[in-house]
C-alpha cells in the first residue's frame, strides 16, 4: 500500500518564477491538505482540497493556489516566488469523515528560491 | 484562534535518559491532540494521539496524556535511544477548522 508521494523532491527557482508541486494521496484517501514548513518551524496550513474544491484555506496570499484531480491527486502552485517562499512543502492525505480526519504526510518537496 | 506552544530545543540527552517535552495548547472546546515526529530529511510521522480528556496515547515507548485542566499534552519516554533523535511536533485538530495546528517543534538529540 503506497503512502503519500510527492514530487519533485527538491526544486530550485529564482524570484518571480512560478512553481508547481505534486502530491498523490494514500490509497483510499480523498482529501489532500498542503502545509508549508519554514526552516526550524512547525508546518503551517495552506489549504485543503476535497471533491476537487478548496474546502479550507489558511493565512496565505492568493499567489498560492491549488487543484485536485478526479483521482484525488493534487497540485500546489505558487506564482511570483519570493525568497520567503523557500521551505519544505508537505502534502497530507486523509479520508473525509474518517476517525479524527487523521492525516498522513508525504516526505515533502524542498523548495529553494534564489 | 487555536495555538500550540512547545518547549524550545534542542534537548540533548544521553542514551537511556528520561525524556519530557512540554506542550500546551489554546483552543475552545475539545480538540484532538497529536504528537508527530520528523526524522532528518523526512516528512512527518504520527507518533501518538488522544481524542478526549484523560486519554493516554502511547506508541514505541512514548506516552502523552490529554490534560484538559492544564491544557497540556506532554510527551514522555522513560529510556531514550540514539534512534529517537528527531524533531517532535505537538499538534491539535478541530473538526470545525478541519486542519492541524502545529507547535514550533522540539529537536531532540540523544548521544550514545
């Protein structure tokens, strides 16, 4: 049973560029959440997708957008990259209505903005 | 809003020492509480959880008890190993917000 997978593992971009990160949820899960983890800090919730729609959103600007596909996989897009966007981006999957909405995390994508 | 506060690290211990990581939270109602662990270069792994007051979560020798009266969920392990070296995150979940709120993390280094 494959867990949550993310791609790419690492990414280097320059300021002003755009980036797309990808996530495949754990088998049987239908909900995907994205978190940003800056160096030395705890993860911060970006948004959550369910039934191909954004269901919840944290305190992140509109430069951060996402998408969920019919197979439940998801993308995170960040436009007009800033140096401060450098972080580990974590994807977590869960089953809507499941016990505690327990979230399973992927290994993350490390984004570096130069 | 909801928040989680953890003791700052790093915490440096010798093998077989006793580990405690303090965690307190602020939230209305009755959130669910979690401890996650992050090993170097990896994502987060759920370590243990508790869903209601006085519940004790346990896994791999780690324990934490949900204390509603002190809004705390301290993590403990009686005898740590070098392999326990990692960053530990306390988190809370409320169904209304449908998201996890994390503390800042505590780095633990266990020396042989």
